[in-house]
């Protein structure tokens, strides 16, 4: 299925379209998407997850011992020691 005609429907003060499940399954769209306009066309993409996979990467770093501070010799200032709150 390459293209399908559908109607633009009113949803409150906005408008919406119904996207057939077959098209959604072909591109793997989930429940959240990004919509943009490019060359007078609407482009719908999967919503990006900037930190996707970080937990696994951190776990791998810890297993390899790569999760140490790069500036380990840095001494704390009085402000760092007494004022800073995490």
C-alpha cells in the first residue's frame, strides 16, 4: 500500500486525518510522532528519543570500568563541598 486517500476531519478547533493501520505498521509509527512541513508537504516521523539506549550504554561503561571521572584529581572548592546540592 503506497498511497491512500482520506478525509481531513474536524477535531475541536483542530483538524485530523485517519491513517490506516497498514501504513502505520509499514513505517513503525508508535503513539508519538513528529510532524513538519517540507516543500509544501506534511512529513510525519517517529518521535525521536534523544536519550534512547543510554541506560544500556551506561551499564556497558560500568562493566568496562569506563564510568570514572575524567578529572579525578580535581579538588573541590569550599562552595562545591558545602553549597552545591544534587
